[in-house]
C-alpha cells in the first residue's frame, strides 16, 4: 500500500509489515510477526503439488491486506490469510490484535480486504473469505472505534462469498460489495443489498475503487477484465421519494468536447486495431421519470404487466375511452438544451423507462433553418 500522506512511503506485507520511506530503496520492519506462524501451514515445499509455484502463491501465514487511513496519519489496518487482524494508530510503534472480534466468523478465515472509511478514521469495513473450506457464506463487517466495536452487515439475498467492500466517498450509507458472483449496492449502510446487473455480468468482483474526480466506480474482476460504472453521483442520497417522483433531474456533470482520430498503427486498421469500449460521447444526463404508461426496466416484470393489461382490455368494450387515453400518454421525454444566454441549442426526444434513466447529448446543435 502507498501512504496517502507521503507518496514516497510504501508498505509491504510478508509475515511482518515493512515500510520504505524512499519508494523501495530501503526498508524497515514496523511490526512483529502478525500471523499465527503455524509451522504446519508453511510446508508448501511438501504440499505444493507436482510442480512448485515459483510465485509463492502457496505460501501460508502471510499478510494479504494492508489498508492505511486517508484521514489520520499513522493508522494502518492489516489482515492475514490465517485469520489474524491488527490495527496501529502510531505508524507501527504499537499494534492492537483484533483477531476473533468479528462474531460468527470461523477461526483462521482469510481477510482479503479491509476498506478504511473515508468518513471516520476509526471505522473500517472488513470482508472474510472462507470458501477454501467449502464455506460460500459472505462475511461482511463494520468495525468502529479502531476495532473496539463490530457489527455484522446483513447479507440476506447476497450470493457468493464476499471479496471486497468500499464505502462511498460522499454518502456514508452508500456501500459497494464485490462477491464471487457479482456486484451489490447498499443505500442504507448494509441493512439491505441490491444486485447490480446493468452492464456487470455474473463475474467474480475482486477489487473496487472510486475515481474521485469523475466519481466513477472501477471494478477489477477475475476473468472478465475491468469495468467502469460512470458517474455514481445520482446514487448518492437516492431515496424512495426521489425514485417515486414523476420527474426528477439530477445535477449534470461537466463535459469535455473532444475528437477521436485513427490510431497511428497500420494505415488500414481493419481488424488489427483494438479499442476498448468507452462511455457514450457527450453530456451525461441522469433523471427519474415515472408513469403507468412507461415500460418497466425489468423485462420479465414488463412482460407480465403487458399480459395482464391485454387480459384486462379483452374484457372491455372496444370503444373504451379510458383505454384510448392511456394508450395516448407519452412514452418519451423531451429535452431542450440552452446556452448561457438562454437560447435554444438543441431539442430532441428519447424513449424512457420507469425509474432511473440516463441519456447522453452528443453536444451537437440543431441545424440552421
């Protein structure tokens, strides 16, 4: 880990925590052995299979997570692959053993990730991973007062063992959880979780980070590369009242106009040129819209809705004026883009769904008449 208060200082874990003040040129150990140091678990030379893994991946009793606080210098959280956890508040001069504080977690369970809170230096979010012993249950906890108090976050409905958790930089109740089977989001501090399926497949989400300038959530996965969820700001403070609004427009982020040219590779790139998928070009506009005539975003729910509506219409007279009025209700939203002087730049319509929507204006203006 890199020290958030000194870019030259980095930390590295073996069975000890090592610190370098000069980007790795010199090192010192700032802890004792923070693992169990169980010799029965250190026989990878004997139990490593037919061919030893030269990367050391079979090493056991090892520190696998180091998390410094972004708020208070000297605070470090450390977790190991044999279930031990420590915290220091004085840059390693003294360490507090937190092992076994999380009730309900089997002994010696891996601690692959600790997320220091960006809102309180004494708070951290911890995941425990016990799938190597055929335990697929997600173990997710919040600890406060530098490890004195522990709370198990409810994971009812969460599938797959937990791998990583991050707290939002602005909304402390907004949490992001990566499991073996995907991404989950909580709007109430971990009381309940929503499976995020838009653009994210069923894949092992092993790492999460929030890009602070553009407010994007970046996912590192096992087997499906990286994913970026653009502009999380509409999720912050999202309430039932906002979601139930007839129309609610969120703040529109700053937009940069740019052009993309052909890369300086072959003259005729054809299939030899690779470009990753970028976000849609232009201004991102997020909003909530609701109405009975609008399609539901879940196609299964919408299909059931349409079937029920057809049965209802079949039992009425063909000249039902009420049904005709419902059919005439709009299913699009009209957009008008104004410049700084209030002059109209662009007008267009887009199809929308019930609930949260996002469209992009490509920065073009209406043609001259």
